[in-house]
């Protein structure tokens, strides 16, 4: 019988894939392969290079605990520095040597007879693996708007997630569709160079002041030289992040950040001079219903004479521009789609077809039973398949905390399988159900269930009306990754196999 090509295949070489690879290597599981669609590591920071792209939490939290950096140029680092950080740690830990670039996984099927995953690739070949880790994240698949005539536009069209640096916007008439996080960063950057900018807004966004600024060299020097200086900066950053999202979102009655945020947002809106424009920019839903943005010049951009905010719905896109329902035609040269990503839509969760035991399709399972995964990682019926950013895994803290928490969980399961000589580890249905019902029972205190959220058009909500965030403080997610019951998984051996026991070659 053919053995697996690799013990573990990691799908994606963004920070989730990089972190998983590092932890596997440190645990002695060297036989693993990363498969990455892009030509290099970085994930989000490889694909997103639009003007103004930056991290939206303090940089001291947006990094691995075991690879701390103190030389960020700003409190909120620009995208190029995050890309450089990914490059550096991938080089240091030999991740590139384990990565197959320029390849997309298009399907995964579990072979029950031999307990292997058979992975189909965009190159037309097959890779087999004992275990698979989905590390593709959710903000990876660009979501073009469903607007009539989009393909008929005669000028240049760019999506923010696939920026074309060969396009010169100077002196051009430009339109931006969308006012989400990417648009908030992009719009102030390009408004100063274009001839005219029209921003098409469907739903206004809460834009809060950003506690950002350059990090003086003396501060960076002190953090690097004083014992524990970098840890103190990280602790302060972590506390800020915890208060402003995990605690505020999941315990809104106890931590009233939403109300404080709304006051700060309304004060910031006063910087918009035109009262009619200010009213259009004012959200009609509470802070927290959808992802707020943090920026110190986005709102003021609408004071510029060459910037127009258009809130009349788009009827269609023509060869020369964008026509609204009222009949106004905005003639443009460049159309920028700041319309975000697929999140809970088909084709992204998961981003490739996954077929488990008895032909069970993961997307169909979630359609029927709602999004769910034990500890945000494993789904019954899909042995040896783990997801770094699965439903009810992310609590709103730093993605790096999520990566470290989930990889710790995965490694505990792999080590248990190794100890038992098992070729399959599958979460028990009763354990998954227990976790799912516990998550639902906690959501009453979350900020997302305010009445005004109905008009927010938030990607937080899936097709079932759920918000699959993990309602827990960060310390609980860490503790659970260390203490969850390993017997919540069933460990079995393939009926016919020529493989050595799990990890025997490590």
C-alpha cells in the first residue's frame, strides 16, 4: 500500500501556516509540507499591498510570543513591515524549504481504508497526507460586488486585495466602492493625488481615533536593552486589545466599550465640516455590530474639494463610469473595489472542497448544522483534519494568540495519536456538540445582538444569523488549549496500512 507523501500538509503559508510549521518542527514532526497559492510567504500581507495598508491592532500584539520584535516603525506597523516580519521568521525557521509555492489545493478527500487525506492541486497532481491543517484564514478570497455591468467597465478595475502597482492614479478620476476597513486605510492615501475621488457608500462605518504614532529610536532602544522591556510593551498592548474587543464584545454589559466607542466616534465625526456629509457618514447602528475601523484622517478626507461621498445606491456600472439609481452617472477612469472578502460564503469556508467519512461534505455539513467546530478546530466526520481559524475559534484578540492556541491544541492531539500508534484522530460528536451548545449559551452577553445590528450589513453574521466568534476571554482560550480533554477525540488505526506508527520517523 502507498504510504503518505507527508505526515502533515499545511494549506497556506501566511502567519497561520508559518506558526504551525514552526511548532511542528519544534515538536520533532519534520515531515510536513506547506502548500501556498502565492509565490512567497506572508498570506494577508503578501496579497494586500494597497496604499495605506497597515495592521489594525498594536504591533506588539501582532507578533508571535516566541518571536518578539521591538523595531517596529510605528505603534501600528505598516503592511510592508508585517510582510518583512513574515519573511524574516520564515527564513530563520526554514519554512520556505518546506513550502510548495504557486499551488492551490482544490479538493481534499479522506481515504477511510488507509486513513490518508488525498489532496487535489491546481497543478493537476495529488498530494497525500496523514494529517491536514487548514491555515488559509478567512480574509483571503476577494469578494467582488454583484453589480450589473461590472465586467463592462472600459477603464481600469482593481480590487484592494490584488493591488496593481503599475496603475498610476495621479490626475485620474477614481471611484472606490466600499467603506470597510481596507477603504478606510486606502481613501486618505489616494485622495491627495487623484483629480477626483468618488466614494460609494452603502453602510457607514464607525471610524474611531487610532492611538498610533512613530516609535522614537530611543524608545525602541530602551525596549531592546532594558530586561523585560519588550514584555512590558507587549503586556500593555495585550491589555488594550483585550479590553477593546474580546471583553467589550463578549461581555458588553460589564465592559461598556461600545458606548465609549460611540462617543469617541461621534466626536471624530464633528471634524467633517459639511453637516449633510457628516450625517451620511454617521452609522445608524451601535458600535460593535460590525467591525469598526481606526484611522486619524479618514473622516477629514471628506472635507476635500476633490472628494465626493455618494450614498445613492448603484444601479449599474457602464463602460465610462458608475450610474446610481437616481440616474446620476459618475464618469471615472479607475474603479477600485474595496468590497472585502468572502467570509462565511460558499467557496471560502472552506476554500476548497473537503470530503470526510462516508462522503460527508464539510460545506454541506455546515449548511445543514450551522457553523461549528470543537474548540474552533475539529469537526466530527473529518478525521485528521484541523482548522486554525474555524468556527468559534477566534475570540477577537490578536490572530497570533489564535495561531499559538490552536497549534498547541493540534500538537497535543498529534502527540496522543503518536503515543497510541493511531493513524486517525477524530473529535467525538458528543464533545463537539457539548462545545457548540456551550458557545451558543454564552452569546446572550455579546454586543452583536443589539436591535440596531439588523441594519449594519456586517460580515460577522453568517447565513444562519449566527456570529461564530468564541465568546471567551483570551486567557480562557489559552487555558483550554492546555487542558481540553484529549479523550474528546477517538484514536484509531487503519484496518489496512503499511505505514509506521505516527511520528515514528521523527
